[in-house]
């Protein structure tokens, strides 16, 4: 193989890798730019079942306005006909007041405690960012399937 053929082969390989990277980046950019028109992303970040009385979940909801922002929804479910049915929901903190990546990463739940009593106390503290740390605990009470500030 002459030096000239080797150089052509290297240029062809470099061009192929460059085109492949451009295609991958183009796809990533297209999916990011269309994210605002798709259904909002959701990710359950915590869940607790209190006997057969209540199931409580925390779900991160990615903002449709700001790709870095998120809301947190606390939902309470009660048993009805052998299935869990939503009985109440509240937003933890402000709408779009959280950051999506810390909420959906490891260590997002600083405190999520419940108890099988009636009323059931509930405490939530979430990671704001790794450098800031955790939010102050927010206290709720679940009574007869409804959520109240505690």
C-alpha cells in the first residue's frame, strides 16, 4: 500500500466518522427542539404504600416551557374495587420550581416519610441541586384520602 492510498483511506475514515457524528447530533438536536410540542415527560421518583389504605407517589413533571425546570406532583390513591384510584393530588413547591436533572437523578429524595396512621403524616424534602443541597421539609397530612398542609 502506498503512502498516498493510506492517506486516502484515513481521510475517508475521518469523513465517515464526521458524517456519522453530524447525523447523531442532528437527531439529538431535532428531538430536543421538538420536546416542547410532545407530551410532557414524567418520572415517578418515590412511592409508598401504607397498608391497604393509601398509596402515595411523587412524580417529576418536566416543564414544557423550560427544558431544565420541573414540577413535582404528590398523588394519593385509595383502594376501590381491588384497584388503586387517585383520591387527591397536590403540587409540591411551585409549578416549574424544581430542576429536572437533580429531581430525576440519584439522591433526588432527601426525605420521604410516611406512617400508617389516620391521619397519615407525610414529609417531603427534595434535592434542589447537588451544590445547594436539599429543600426544607414540607409536611402534609393525609386524612380520608385527601392531602392537607401539615
